[in-house]
C-alpha cells in the first residue's frame, strides 16, 4: 500500500478508479479488439472521434503510444519533428521517436511552454533537398505539462496551422490534458481538434481512468495506426473493460475538472499572497501549479521533503521548481491542508 498522504499532489495520474467506474468496467460488454470486435472499445473510439471533430479513433494503452503513433503517421525515418523544448514528446517519452521510428527532432524555447507562432514557423525547414533534414511535423502540447498547465491560445494554433499547411508540414496535438483546456476556456474540444491532423488525449490523467489514451485522425490514418499499434505491441484483446472506464470518465469526470482548477487557483492565491515571487494566480491556468523558487533560499528537493514531512506530496521539477497537480482525489480539505503547509513554509 502506498503511504497515506493528507494531500497527494504528485500527479493527476494517481487517481483511484471510483466505485461507480469499477462497476461500469465490470459490466462492460467485450470482444477481441485485435479483430475489431470489442463493442465498448468501438463505442469509446466513436465518441472521442466525434468530440474532437475527427473521422476515426484508436484506443491505446498509454499516451506515449498514442503520440508515437501520431508521429509515425506523419514523419518518415530521417525526417524531423519539431516541438518546444519542454514538450512531453521530446522530454518524457525516452527518445521513442528516434528509437522506434528513426525520427530526428529539433526544438524551440518557450516561456512556460506557451506557443508563439513565430517559433515553430521560424524553425520549420522544408524544400532544402538533399542538404538538410526536412520538417514533416509540428507537435503542440495543450495544456502544457512542464510549462505548468499552460493553455495554448487557439489563435496562435490557427496561425501555425495556416502557415505549416501551406508548407506541407503536418500538425499533431499532444492533448493529454486537452480536457482541462476545454473546461477552463469553454472552447469546444472539436475547435481545438480540427486544427490538427491527429490528436492524442489521455483518459488516465484528470479524467481518472486507470489506463488508456485515444488517438484521433482520418479513417485512413487510423487504419495505418492500427497496424503500427500491433507492431509496437499494443494490440489488446478484451480491452473494453478498460474502455468502459474511459466512457464512464467522459460522462462523469469532465465538467468536474473545473473543481480542480478552482482549488489550484485558491492555493496559488493564498501562497502568492505571502510569497509573490513564487506563484501568483495569473500563472495558474488549470490544475497544475508550478512554484518558482529562484528568488527564495529553498532548493526544490528540500521544500518537497519539508512538505512531505507534513503529509503533502509534491514533485521537484527542475533546478528551481516544485510542481503540484490537482485531481479527482484531492478535495477542499486536502487543498486547505496543502495551502496551510506551503503558506507556513514559504513565509519563513
Ligand atoms: C502523461 C502525458 C502523456 C502520456 O503519458 P503516458 O504516461 O505514456 O500515458 C503525454 N503527454 C503529456 C503532456 C502528458 O502529461
């Protein structure tokens, strides 16, 4: 058993499936999905494709696999993907695009991960013949994880889309937390989705499912992705048992993300009042709070340990930051407790 924390803000991947979710999983009709015969998986794929404004979808065991399939569809071996330097596809998928697909990459720097159209458009390189690596794909992450839950402006995405399309460069959205961007802004998921050739979304972050992600795109792309998913070892059999958790999450756990955002904002406001250099409400857009310790005497690991000793689990993110993530299993009481601890530690 993991240690019981007063508030576990390490990650939104930690959520325990609720009783109702487990019940939905137990009752799901299933079949062999490698043969396309699992009705619950088929229903999940249909629903997510529709929500994101795409033709078809493919259920995957992880978000990393959904991203890797998305990249594989658009980039030939020896071509490149470009993304910001904090992007999950470049930092947290262990070089999979290079190892599995022969894809090379370059990156641009982005303050808090925020997309500025001139950065990818300036970096993108096409038509240099046999002299330079050609850019085949731009990846955008929304919300941005290591950036601190940053929401990408739709106008910036549209600007990149228009110019890259003209240049014949595809776009993939790492939408692991696109649900959070949608709930925070009220912008329909499909308005984001339609700006990209393919989109990955996670069911196992804030939505609270134990496992699973979904890739969306055209029917032709999803047919090719299905082949590569099997090749990567991700063809699953009676997996409707997991897809049922995702369907339950879509019905019950999307709108409530607003509670996570409100709690993160409340924490940031209180902590910012005693330590304005560390965090401010204007820097918290969704469920992630990034504390900037550069103007304090705290090292991230020390602050994580001090909060941990008082029952609050957080994550040391880089040389100057501590990350806190709100989710289904952190309530108002947990938020109050975390606030009290951090106000106390940071006002010393
Ligand atoms: C969690 C996450 C993923 C996928 O991670 P898996 O652990 O492979 O499911 C992809 N992108 C972002 C931004 C993430 O936060």
